[in-house]
C-alpha cells in the first residue's frame, strides 16, 4: 500500500520536511502513554475552610511518581472540590480536597472516581533553548 499524498496548505506537495507546516503523518511529543482508569475511593472528612491532601492506594494501574494525573469526582457535593492531584509514591494517588464551608464535610464514600494518567516519554529531554512545545 502506497503512502497517501499530503498537500501543504499552499497547495504544493514538495516532499517531506520542506515547509514549516506540521505533518499529519508524524506526530511528535513527550507523552508516551495515557489512559483513564476508574478507582473507588472513600475520602476522609475535610475540615472547614481548608484544603487537605489525602492518599489512596491505586494498585493495578502502575502509577509512577513521574506521571501526571487528573482526578474527577463523579458527583458534585456542596463545598467540596478537588484542587490538586499527583502520584506521591508508586501506586499511591494523592488528591487535595478543598472544603469551602464553615463546617467539616466528608466526601461521599465508595464513589468511582475517574483518573486520567499521562506518562512522559522516558527519554524526553527539553530543548536547551526556544519553545519547548515545538521541539
């Protein structure tokens, strides 16, 4: 099967790497793996008018401390919000909950949270100068 013909924005087809427009055939970036996982969590109470980090075992995902994670609570709950998330140790998810009320609030128990995980390419090195996104 032959490679598809790629036409540049200006209507020409000069061949690979001859213009500065991005090639749809060769995506480049520093994300190596990504995935979305469901984790059932029962957070502890969060004190009034504060934020607090809580850690949870997330075995089976294979989290690394170099992973970037985003966490979504499945339901809304008055006064409670997630203001940060990270991997604090291997297979340990750390979520910072915020309580914006005048009394302690416990996030709903046994809810299935969605965790998006982005793993950085192991051999990625940022360029010494210039825009890091355009390496």
